[in-house]
């Protein structure tokens, strides 16, 4: 339900505090925001008198930041809402897939129930957009997709979503391509595959098939690439070539991309230029114990990077709480971002690129016309919110509180 109201005593960032030529803090002020039809239509000083009789909500000085984009999650895999299970050891991806398949077919709760339980958790931490990968393989056909679609429909008034038809068990496996095509005709808007070399055992055939599926369905691509070192970067180069050949620039993402973290800086720079030229973005979940993509370098060269949670309490990983702000904290620590500007700017990796201030301290969000997807947090500024994983008091989607309260 879209309604009109004033949100008063909202803390917004207005610039940086300079001392001796250095940034020493963030300037903030209190404002009043008019919310109409799911958008912020006016921003006025807190001291101005409200002349109309619209309802008023009091933010009580809480800081407003953009809501989060969860770019990598598996709603169909999670055990959330079901009873505790640790992971069963596996020798590799293929065995892990078999273990998962057997568990999910025997579990008592439905895909929809577990997906909804996880969506509620994601919302509570401030994510109002979710990209979910859904496994498509012959044994289950589109059953996972149907359950996830039902869950997302239940939450359609609280968040937006994207569905990836994900060939976790191998894109070239007999019967999978036709099922992926069917999934792309029935609610999935992105096509995904995993490790063309080590899962499909044929880099070229797998990537060509992936691109053919995308072009035929007018779908984006999200390739999960765990392969290390030069095996990984070679695969990325071939995907970049096929992306440009198909005119698919800006429509391709590579999740994990561990190979970028294994090569020399010179090779990483070369890859960054290739990825930027092809408009390929990178999604990282910051796993511990792996060399992750060099995010600062990629950002410097204009490659779009996002942070996501990936597996949250499932057959692959028993931990994860659904808080993408906490996951961003890993990136902050690994990158040794400790100053006011770098901490505040880090927010862009979980908001789809939005930050209240740009690097120079110019106020860029929110503006009249901005969609009212936002979070009120207990923090003095974005830098503190990122560094301290600030408590989220109220999460708004299109102007409506969808988690928390005021």
C-alpha cells in the first residue's frame, strides 16, 4: 500500500568535516522527507513548519541510508526454518551436489516455507532486493523454481527480486538445457552455470551454450566461477569475448571469480580492463580461506563489484546469518579501509552503487524522486554504520515499513 506521509527528524549526511586538509568526520543534519507513491518527493529542513495535514512519522534522529541489495543468495537450498543440520563432508562439488539433492528430497519442510523464512531474515537486516539462484536439474525439474516463485510472490510487497535459472549440477548434463529454457520461460530472468572447466569439463562448449541460452531468452548471465588462477582467468577471457560478440555488455556477472585473486597484480590489471570493456560485473561473498578478487583494484578500473551472502545455513555451509552489512565488514577488514571516506564509500557494494555522499563529500542521496527503499539505523554516519554494523531500526520498501518499527 502506497501512502503519503512526512518522515521527520531524519538524519542525513551533508558533507565531510575538514581539519588541516584531511577528512575528520561527516557533517549531518536533521530533515523532513515527504513520501508519496513510494518515492521521496520533498526534502526540507527539520525546522520548517509542515503546513499540510498528512500523517507524520518521527525518525527520532536516526540516520537514513539506502536499503541493501542481496546480490547472491540461494533461497531453494537453505534449511532456514527447519531443524539444525551440520554439513556432511564431501570430496568435491559433484559429491556435494549429490548430498544436497538427497537431503532436499527428504526434508519435511517445503521449498516455499524455507525460502520465506530466509526472506524474512534478509528483510530484517535491510535487504529489499534479492537475486536468488535456483537449481535446475533433471531430478527436480522446475520444482525448486515453483517454490521460490511462490515465496517471492508472498513477499512481493516487501522486496523486489531476480531469479537465476542455475545449472548447479552442470549445464551440459543431459536434459538440463531444455529445463533451463523452460525455467527462463516461467519466471527466471537470468541464466546461470558453474565452473565450465571442472563441472562441465568443456569450457568452450559450456560458455557458448550459456550465451546461446541468454540470447535466445533475452536473459542476463550469472556464472559462478570457483576455478583458481589461470584456469579461472582464461575462462573469464573467453566469457568476455563471447559477451562482446553477442552484444551482451552490461548483462553478465561472474560470482566468486577466485582466479582474479590468484594472479599477479599485472595480470589482475589486464583482467580488470577486459572485464570493464565487456561490461562484466563481479559478485563476491568474501569467503574465508580463499584469495578473493582484488576489489579496490577492480573498482579503480571501473568494474562494478557487489557483495552477497551466498550460502546461508544449507548443505554447502552451516553458518551465515543473512546480514549483508556484516559480510561487507569482511571486505572492509581485508581491504584495511579505516578512514571516514573509505568506510562510507564501502556502502556502495551492498546498495547497488548508492552512497549518501560521493568521495568529495557532495550529497548525492537521497534526492527528490529517489525511491523510498531505505533503512533507519542507529549510527551517526555511513562510516560508523559500516564499521560498527549498525542496528537497523526500520526498513522501508517503496515508502512502507517492511521490517522493524518506529
